[in-house]
């Protein structure tokens, strides 16, 4: 019997998985909103012009906009979706307009530091890769159980950098300074 070749995801993101409000986790006029921007790089350090970055996060009070949140879903969300989706452009750039999330409990009940979960879909990947974005100079980063489980030399790949209009978080799929990805 002959094996069927495996398929990779994409590149079909621009026309199949994006929508006009995709990069807006909160409304454009949200006073506490900021841009989280970055570039997706492949293993050779080249930009990935046809990737898709999804974000999922808690609200500022630490609740998810989902009925399965055990603490209760976000109520009166004021346009908070908790979810964003941004394609990369020809230069590999992506961006979402969001707000700083609150702390959420880990499986053991300890509070996690504020963070966003990211999924990256790109050519050459058989499945998405999943990572997190933490905020710089956040005191609770030292107590975060997930961040603490990462070897110290790699933790920096999960921390955004301040930028004029928010934060920058580049994603390196492989190679030097590869972003830490999680098995989910």
C-alpha cells in the first residue's frame, strides 16, 4: 500500500479565516486598548508572509468571554471578545488591538501572571503551534507556574517588549531564540 503524503495548513488564511474585526479583541475606541504587534519568522530567519496569529485571553478582571469559565463568563463585556485573529502581511507583521488581561487561576489554584495565549498557523506546519505572551516588568511573572516551568534561558522568548503604541512580540518558529511552544 502506498502512503498518502501529509498536508500542511495553508497558505489559505487571507481569504478563508480572516474577517474585518479579526484583530480587534476590544472595540477600536477602547481607552485602555493597545496594539500587540510582531513579526513571524521561520527557521531560516525569513519572515512568514502568509501566517495567521490567533489570540485568546481573559478580560481585565480575569474572566473569559465563554460560558464554560468556572468563575462565570464576562458579563456586560462592552465589546470585549477575548479572541483576535490577524494574518501576517508581506513583511511577516501581525497586530491585534487588545487590553491587558487579568490574572487567572492555574490548575492548582495559584494565580497566573497576566498573559495572552497565541496560536500560530503557517505553511509547513502540520498543526498550529501554541505559545504565550507575558508582559515585561510584571511582578507576578516570578510566581507564574507556567513561566516558572520554562528553563530560565528560554523565558525571554515569552515576554513582550514595550513599544510606543503597546507591546512587540516576535514569533520565531525555529532556530536561534525559537519561541517556546506548548503541547496542548
